[in-house]
């Protein structure tokens, strides 16, 4: 799993004036989306979803709310 600390370390390799594009999704995003959809999940489940998204992301498709919804749907009985 990638932590904010690891991202900060990675960003320090760039020139501070270099233009970059960054999208950050966190376990809080997953928890809030689950709450909106009335799906009860734990913080550990949210962390697990973020880890799966990070490891399995497809740069051609990107990460969206639909991505998070798909993983939340897999948790529902």
C-alpha cells in the first residue's frame, strides 16, 4: 500500500516548478462513498480497497467513483 509519506518522498524528486498532474484517492474517500451508498465497511476494508485500486489500476481507464463503487459492490453480500 502506498502511504502519503511515500508519495511525498516521490514528489521530492521533481523540480518544484515542474508541471505535473496528480489525483489522490484515500481510504476516507472510500469510507465516505460507502456511507453515501449506505454500505457499512470498516477502515480496514477501505484500506484494502485503496490497496487493490493502487495495485490493479489501468492507466487507460483511470480511477473514478465507478472504480470505488465496483469494489464496494464486491463487498456486499
